[in-house]
């Protein structure tokens, strides 16, 4: 009998957030690869350390902040040693030895020993009643002290210190915060915001001693600390002293085993130490000279480490921009990046001391590089996203300080500020998810990302219009732990670590022409992708290599495979094209005949000026199309990420106000774009005069006739989020309308990410960028226009082709006799 | 004892695709073929809101319902976590390039 193959052994030192997160990421991408053992010095399973402050404040319990129950370790066959501190790492024999003598061998070692609070080197720092603030034990001790004692002193006016002070105050203690710096949170806030914060905390009853240096802690008769003395001689009573004056990475274990350390365990961009068998993540690490103390960067490190431990070797950690949010109920504060500003930066400031609102944005080279917000932090995540994306803000600069305009945001009754919402307020109108349910899931399940919230609650998983709101709720619930991924580095889906941008660039640069080639070249983690990445990859292939890449029907959503729209009962809807919204008695007769022949239950006029036949059985589709084709009609593509309609008004042909022939112009555009697939749906409109009866202001491309020619508008949207189209330029002839709008659409087809509407594409790249490509570069514009026409040169009606070719089988059910 | 019925040739089902088998009673059955030419059969009704799974995108050993994007395991008919629900499965086999269903 043969033994099962021996698995390599992975030992993790440190049962905290960074280490366990790495193991979770590893199990996600390569389960069963290692025999895993975890050592934790604390007697608890992995818990959410950043929520200790709400526990101290009495807003949550320890049980609520546990991230991985003991059962999780069991289910994943992880051997867990709690309450055991590792004493030695023997790198020659590749084993670790705990203080109690427990030994474990390893093939790969992961060190995540975190950090310890810095205890000021002053007399009395080891007295009973003097503690750091780091773990459950410290929290318990503070809760106990609050029960028995009166006076608390917190040394350090940073995030942790203020949260501790707030918690102790809520538990009834008299709390003084001693701070060496000139204002609170000087590493996160500028002076104005720091002073505003101090004022609100004073209103809550906290006392502050700024620019004050502690000299000694004085023992009382009971042996416990009794007072604190400052430089200059002042002394105040203290039954509890919490040191929150910074953290020190815990790297002595690694250092004593000969691993190179320099104020932390030194790792490279793949989270490897100088010993290639040993990885390190978390607060104990020094990466490019920086040790991070916030949780979001640690999670990014965990992802990279897991990928390399799994042997995929993709992904590098290149450092993080961090943001801060203070978890003190009732105080709204957010800061990110270079919030102080410098000599080559500019600042936009909104200061309303009476209203308690202060916002400062720091800008460098037309990009947001930092910001501080106090009192109104609703737009914090949005600013942070702009900062991470390095988005050029030149075109939105004049309204930037007022935040992301949410005007016209439908589906949640205009509510746009997470903090103001009641728990029973509906956030996701599609799936009926309330704010309370989201907060509950974030806390109970330990969720950290928008994707996780989507999966567990379904919020923002349908139309996505509430995604911003959900992000705000996430940010306000977990504070600094929340980091949105930068758009251009965010992985497409769980099948890959690559972003849309990277995949698309590789398809072009490496001339990849099939999904198999893409999956192999980009080392996809799943054999054939998923419902998210496959349609995207298929689109990138056919749009990048129009005639060389073959369309893969099985990578398309059913609507694009069946050339009709699936309905809730599994029937389909059929919309014949009516060029420019025009039709004829013959066409109407053919539609009426088809409706009767195939017993269509509902006939409806659509918003795009055509007729929808709803409730058609799939097996009837080919025959119905044949009838409609025979009457000269073709597919309306009402189902695709493609050109939909060109809506027109009557225009100069009949209208007494018309200045241009909008119907003719509309038909020309619709014929030019027939069968055009795009990242998302594309709608156009042409109005014959500025009265704009065709509603061109909310279309992807809107054309408005004026006496001297046409005005072109782009990036409008009348759906989820009403967006007014932006003025692109004015042209004089029909040919120019086709060239400019065609060039813009080709640019969007080549650069838009799958499922990104033109308005979102424009928000990402900026209108100035588009103007540069389309208006300022004539040769470039003509090249885009030419590529559009070239890729559409053999456009065919999918209704006709799908009847002739193999795919027809999908329409025919197999009948099983009883 | 199972009663194997010949349904179609393997090549009548596209790779990463499916076909619908209509029964006189008991509802439609969806037959799936994945990239490795494994064949699976499920009741053509998503446990969420009864969407036709046969119309979904097949990937690995899963299908994504076309209506609201639930992922259903092809082997066991179970919804992929965190969604919860199950859909009945049927025995199916391929012999000499022909697909048989146990009904």
C-alpha cells in the first residue's frame, strides 16, 4: 500500500490578523497544498484587533470580534497552538521551538509576530496599573480598572490613545490625555482639524495636556501606580496609565535566528525575508523601509505572500497609501496621503468652524495627493479613490471640495450620506438590503471589502448604483481598515490577480487571440474563468483583434448568445431594429403578424423608439427572426453590450422649429454603428434643434442640431445615475458628426473596461484626455474612426447568421417521451 | 434501478454549454458539458428564483444563473456559498460519445 504524498509543511508564527489573513488567501487559491500549523501567543483564536476600541467603549463584545472561530481551524485541518510563544527558529533544521518545548518542522515559515506597544523608558513604567493597548488582555484590564478606579491617564494623543481615552471615559473614568505634540493626531491631521477634534473631545469630557512630557510614574501605597509627574514638576493622580505612544515591530525572534532586520523584518516585494524559505507579513515587517501599523496594507501584503506561498509567483507588494478614520462614535474624521501639504502643493480648503466642518484637499500637478476632513467625511472614500487612482482632477477642480455629486442618484430616495442613515433605511433598492443588515454582516462576518459585502448581503450586487454608499458604510464601520483597491490594479475577479487594464494591455501587446491563450499567458487560477472574467476577456479579444480573434459564444451572457433578452420566466423579448426610430406600414404589419403567429403576450413601445415583443419561447426565436428578416428587419441588439438605438426627433424634415435633418442623421449613425459591440451598452440621440426633444443630453453620444451645424455631447446617462452629457465640440457637416462620434466610440471601445459605461470611462480618464485624443489630434481621430469602420466592415445581422450556423442547436429542446 | 435514456451525442452539447431536455412531467432538465467533456444534469430551475440554469455561463464545475448570478455546483446542485439552496441533480453518463440520462 502506498502512502498519500507528503505535503510540504507551513508554519505560521502569530495568530493575528495579517498572518491568518495570509492563510485564508492561500486556502482560497490553493487549498490542501500545505500541512499548516499556527502558533499564537495569546490564548484566543484570531480576532479583529481594530475592533478592540468598540469593545472597550462597550459597543461590542469580544465574541463579536472573533474572526476565525476554533471550528474554522478544524475545518481547514490547521493545527493550532494557542498560548504558546516561539522561543527559537532553527533555520538549519527548519523547525520552530516554543517556550514550553513544543516543536514543529517547516518547509515554509511565515512570521507575523506583529508589534508591541512602546513603553516609555521612565521610572515606574513597570508598575501594576501601567499597560500598553494592544490585545484582549489589555482591554480586559482597562475594563476592570474602570470598575475599580477613578483616574486614568493616556499617554499619546494618536489614534489608539484617543480611542482608549474615549472608551475609558464612557466607562466612567476621569480621563486625561497627555500628548507630546502640539496638537492631537499630528501624524494624521493638520493643526486646524486637530484643534477641532480636541474641542469635540473636550465636549465629551476628556481632558488634554498638550506639549507635555512625562517624567515619572509614582507608586501608591497599594503598590499600584497612583500618580504621574511631568517635566516641570506638575503631578496628577493616575490609577491607570495607558501607554499609547507608538508601537515597535516585534522582530527580536527573527533577528535572533539570524534573519536580517532593520527596524523590522526586512522583506522584498514578494514578502520574502533574506531566507527564501521564510516569509513575513504584518506590523513586524519593514518593507522598503516602512513598517505599517494599519490593517489595510497588511491585507495587501497577505495577498501577495499567499500567492507566492502557493507557488504562483504573481503579484508584488509595492507599498500602500493609507487613510485614517477615528473610531470614536459621534466624531467624523478622515485623513489620507500627504495631508499637510508642502511647498510644491496647492490646497483647497473649506472651513466652517461654526458648523463644525473642515475639509482640506492637497493637490500636486493636478492630482489629489492628500486630504483631511473633519465633521463631514462622507466623501472620504471617494477622495481616497481619486488619490489612489492618481486621477487628473483638473476638469472637476472647481467643485472638488464639495464632494462627489450624488444628485440624480436614484433608487434610494436621494439618501447619499451613510452616517445619517437609520439602520432600517434601504441601501440597496434592487435587493432590499438595509443599512443595519450591512453593518451587521460587516461586524459578524468580519468583512473588509466591497466584494465581500456584495457576496454576503447582495447589496450593490445588481445594478451597483449603491456601491458608493456601501463603501461609505464599510468605511464608517471598520474605519482605517478599509482601503478601496485602485481601479487600475483591482483584480478583474477571483480567477486572477490581474486588473482589467493589465489583461487588456497584454492582449494587445502579446497579440493574444483566444481566451485559452490569455488564461495560459496570464496564469489564470481557474481552468476556464467565470461568469465575470470570461465575457470581459472575450470582449477584449474581439475588440482588440477584430478579424483575427474568433468570438466565443459560450463566453457571452445568454442575451448575446440568444440575441434576445431573457425575462424572469425564462422566455425572451424580441426587438427588431427601427433605424432612427422610423418604421413603415409593412414593417408594422410584419411585427403584428409575428406577434399573432407566436402568441406574444405583451407588445410594448420601448424608450428607444421601437417595439418590444415580450414573452417569446426560446424555441420560437429562429422562426420568428426568419419572418422578421423576410420583411426586411434585423436585430435591434436590445440585449447586448452593444449599440442599442439612435433616438431621433422629427427634425427639419417636418418640424417647424427644426434646423437639421435629425432623422436622416440618426439613421446614418445607426447604420454606421450596426452590430458594434462595446464595453457596455451604447445609446445615441439626435435632436434637430436645441429644444432637444430626443433627449440627447443623457446619451452616450448626443447630437444637437443648430442652425450652423451640430453640437456633440458625450458621456451622458439616463439610467442608474443620471449624468448630463458633456459638450465635446461643434461641427458643421454630417460627415464630421460621424467621424467625431465614431472616433470617440472607438476610443471608448479600445480603452473602456468591460461593463464600464461611457460616463464611468469619462469619469476615470477625464474629459480633457478625451478632447486631447479626439479634438487636438486630427490624425489620431481619423485613425480611431478608420479602426471603427474597419472592425465593422463585415457586420452581419446576428438573427440571420444564428439561423444558418451551428449555434441553432441551442434553440432546440430535446424532447423526452414519458 | 436506473433507467438510462439516450439523450443526444456529446457533440450536440457545446463545450462550456448546455442543452435543455423537456419532460412531459416534472419540469425541464439542463444537461451541461464542461471544458473537460464532463457531463452533468440538473433540474433546470435555480433554487433562488427559478431561473433557467441551462441558459447560464458554465465555468469549471459550476454554472452561473442568468437571472441574478447565483453560482450552482454542477456535481451536487448546491449553491456556492454564501448563497444557500439546492437544486435536484440527475445521473448522467457518456458512452461512445453518446449521452445517457437516468430518469
